[in-house]
C-alpha cells in the first residue's frame, strides 16, 4: 500500500470531528491495506510496535530540524523560526518539501511496509555516529515522499501524530472491517489481555478469530489491569455485591504486574509500560520468593519501613519510576514491599476465568509472606459493622481505604475493565463532597497580575468512554506551589496544539489548547450542574453539564495514568447522584 494513500486518509480524518465519520474513514483505510495491515495499524497509532516492546523512535525536534535544514539548504535558524511560528515540525517539513517539488519521487515510491521498515531501522540505530545515521534515514525518507507524507512521517518520528483516534476506536474499526459484531466483546477482552492491535488486526483479517478469542494472560505481555468502580459507602457496596463480598486494604502505591518464568522477571506498570529496570530489588526478590516455574502476579508496590511496619507516601515510589541512576541508593532509602492481591497465570495455565476466592487461595499457597512480598490484608464479610471497623483500620494503617472484591462464581479477572466485581471505597468519599478525581488537562488560560508569564488556570476534562471523548468539567487555578505554577508553560510546551483536539468536547475556548495526555489529581468540594461544562451534558439537566466546585490540585501528577484512565464522565454522574442521596 502506498503511504501517500494513507496520508490522504489521515488528512480526511483531521478534517472531521465526528467519531462515526472518523471510524468510517478508518474502516476504508484498513480494508485497503491488505498485506500491509499490521504495519499500517501501528503507524495509525503513531508507533512501530505495541508499547510493551519498548521500541522508541527517539528523535527530538531539534535533531529533525537539523535534517530539514540539510534538505532545504536553509540555515537551521530559518527552520527554528518557522517551527516556533507553526508549533508543528510536520507542517515545516511539508512546506520545505513542497518548495522542492521538482525533486520529489525520483526514488522508489514510499509504501507502508517500507516506511515501517525504515523507521524500525531508525529506532534500532544506536551508539557512536547514530545521530548522523538517523538523520540520513530521515532525509532519505523525506526525499522519497510527497510533501504531505513528509508531514506525517515527521509527526510520527516526533511522537506527535495525534490523529485523534484512540486504541478503542481503532479496535472498533477493525471489528467493523474484519469481524462479526457479535464477537466484539470477546475481541475487546482479548485486546485487554494482549494489547497488540497489529497482531489482532492480522489475525482478524486472515479469519483466525479463534486465535483472538483464545487470547488471555500471557507471559511477558502486560495485561491491562483490572479496575474498580466506586461507591460512597460500605452499605451501598454490600448491597451491590448481594452479600458476596471480601474487602482488602487499598494500598497507596504503584500498581505492579510481575511476570516470571524461570529466572526471568519483568515488571509492568498500570499503563502497560515495562518498568523492570526501575525495580531491580523487586526483580531479585521475586526470583528468590517465587519458586514456581512461571506466574503472573498483580499487586501494589509501597515504600515500607519493615522495622515499624509504617507505609510511606506514594511520592517516594514515584521518584523511582523512570529513574535509572542511583537505584542502589534509592533501594536502601526506600525499601519496597509488594502487596499482592491477584494471580492470573501459573505454570503455563491461565487463571483469569477462575473465580476470585480460588485465585486468592492459589496466591496464598504460592509463597510465605515476608518484608518483600505480602498478601493484601483482607476481611471476608458482608457485615456492615465489621467492614466499617476494617475500613478504619485500613485508614489508620496508612491506606487509602478498601477495595471490595466480589466472591461469587462469576468473579473472573476482567483485564482493563472497570466493573462492579471490584468496588473501591476511599476515605474522601465518606465525607460528603470531598472526592479526588483524576482529570485530563485539555487547555490553559493565560495568567495575569501575579501569574503573568504562566497560566492562570488549566481547563480539565473527564473521559467519556462511550464516545471516546474528553468532556470539560472545571477550570483549575488553585493548589499549585509557585514552583509548579511557574513551570506549567514549560511542562505543557510540547503538548500545545493550534486547534481544539479532535476528542475534546468544550464550550469554553481557552487561550491555548493542550493535547489530552496529562492526568492530574484534583480534589473538589462538590459536583454541581453547570451550563458551561460538557461533562455528562444534558444528562442531569437540559442544556447543562456537570462541574467540580472549588477544584484544587493535590500536587500529584498521575504520570502512571493514560488519559483514558482518568475519572470517567459516568463515574462523575454516579458521584453526583450519590451526593444527592446523602443530602436528603
Ligand atoms: P484508583 O486508582 O483510585 O482507580 O484505585 C484503583 C487502584 O488501587 C488499583 O489500580 C491499584 O493500583 C490500587 N490498589 C491498592 N490496593 C488494591 C487492592 N487490594 N486491590 C486492587 N487494587 C488495589
């Protein structure tokens, strides 16, 4: 498939804001791809392979600007100026290639497979002289492309393709193109255990639906983690679970999925990134503790003082993510204990369909607790009084609250799904209007007076998982330390976009739009009805949405959450409704 065909469709996609239209264009494109489908799917994602393979293109804007300067024969300052004006190196590449149209397409015409292969070569180039080699590949790519191709290729390499299609939209389009609608749920479940859209695309296209349906937990493929719904009180949870409930401490650390086979151990984050290198201690401990042949475990890593049994704040763990140096020092300063609460694979056998009580038993028989690995403390009960006392115990031990786990025969492990099989109860929900929300930054307003030079407020949104959109819910201007406040423009500089991002639904027009990527934790006083915000628009009142009243930043950037992991609009609606109940 010619890449110029793909560019054409990408441009069509950028001209529509409607999800149905987007999906329709995508379906056409996927159907045309034939043998290039797998590579095409990755390129639509702006990637070369699934995230967990850790393949990175690794070229900064600055380096590419050098390449553009070489191709155009213009000084680098000329390119830099254009880039500063356009805010998008892709546009600059297009302009430059247009002005050299007479040279275009002398070489081989660019195909999807060839582009993917070349980008793979680019990503694999390392060591001495690699910057030059990478630039050479980039220049070759551009010289064999149309100006429009050059724009998209540049955006892919800089990690800013931003077509406005999430993985779930691509998956929907794949199902429409190559499968029966009746298999949609199973295909979604398969994807959650094996989040490789390229592979799933290829299997669906070749009619191997059975291979897709058989996908479950697999060693060294990070499963999307199971998530919890929320309810405001013990009573509501027990009622919802119809008496089939166990309660576990809700530890405030980092979700940790451990895969082990023989001596090989790998660790994945909540967002399915591999974080093995950041936790050599957990790797070593897992090798020693788990003598089984192979397993996949789910738990929460928490900084812990083994002498006093004290748990430390989450921030101490988050310092370790992405940090490669001084790990030994950090290990000593912040020893980690992993509280395990699930097992989904053991010795070659998938356990995701085994009910939770049996999975827990298997987990209990797997190891002896020590300072490195513990079982999540739990109470199996549907007695409101006992559970309330247990909740208070969790809080006084430094936990965030409880996670209720359904204990019925149906209590399977549902990868990636927020469902009523797990329900969280956090301390904040106990006091009426005091929830923390994880919201996505979608825009910012220029600051004035004391805030001159930075932003006065951010525009935040919740995630609507049905429409795959981000709906605004508040303007946030408080809770920032000066350091954080004055660093905001820098923090968001490479996320600023000219127009409203395709998936953002907003009535307000901020001074700058921000690509929905960053999640932040916000504390609010109340959920109220608001005509200016689009969260759950029209669901509570005609011509109005929902908003957070008195939002404050808690200081916690949720780097571990993707925008699609933010608090959903559905959750906001549930919070609004349960608030109403408690007012009565
Ligand atoms: P939240 O991030 O507020 O949606 O809460 C869900 C998170 O709580 C999970 O992703 C885990 O990281 C964490 N967690 C802590 N303890 C447990 C537990 N016992 N069971 C399940 N999740 C837990």
